[in-house]
């Protein structure tokens, strides 16, 4: 998922974006999260990866352990993998 920046959220949803912070509380041995991309992408390259079913190749996958913390600003793609227990602190938004 990805949450919009404040100006876009205001324009489209009359709301704020949603910055988040994840604190990893517990994990399975090989647990992972996705935070951002491994390289900068523009609209054309992003679309190409999607159309070729290769988007997983450019997602930044991070192995986690208890005690890790991650800042996830608006506009950054992110996902919680299997076996991750985390606490999420987030900006209020709709």
C-alpha cells in the first residue's frame, strides 16, 4: 500500500496523508517487510515493471527482528510480511 502526501489527500479526500512508524515487536525467523523500492522509478519504468509482472524485483524487502523500527513517510510503498508482529504509530487521517 501507499498513502498520499498531504496536498493530494486534501485535494482528493479532504484529509491528511498518513506518515507511519513501525516498531517490530516479534517475528518469525525469516520474517520480512517491504519498505520502498530498491531504486528510483519514474512513471514509465514503474508501469513497465507492473506490465511485465516484475514489480517484486524492485520492492525493497527487509528482514526484520524484534527492536527494529522503520519510518514510513507518505508516498512510500510498504507492506507487512507474514510472521511480523509490529506496533504502528500513524498520523491521523481518513
